[in-house]
C-alpha cells in the first residue's frame, strides 16, 4: 500500500511507500500520526506505542515532504490518495489533517 497527500496547490507528498511492516495487519495505521518531525520508532517491538508517529517516506528520497506546506495556506481541498497493491481490498474509515499555526 502507498499513501500520498495532495495539498491545495497540487503538490503530492509520499507519506508511506510500503517499506514498513505494521504490527497489525488488520489496523496498520490505526492511531498513527505521520509527521516529518516525528522521532524514529522501533518497529521490531512486540507491541506498538499507543500513538505511533512515523516520518514521511518522502524524507528518504529527494521528493518534497510535508515541509513543503509549512509556509503555505491550509485553505483548500486536501486529498489523501491510497494505492492498494496486489489487488488487496482495504477500507479507509477516517483520516484527518492537523494544521498547526506558525508561531510568530
């Protein structure tokens, strides 16, 4: 599975490119925050943290990351694109976008 966030300006950011094996195959991203500022987590732990924080996969490449949006307006249409691989079926129950105002 791959996850992309597309901002109001049309910029696409790769959130997840499929290289991480989640703890739960049933709820791989439940209670997960994807953030460029997130600390790296140990995915070999037997139990995940209650709220998992993952860095965007864009940081591993030369692609734009969430930092692209830091100085931009949050107004407009934001899209989350989920690309399922190998003809597997999945369900997206809900997602949200948290915008933190820039400190002056």
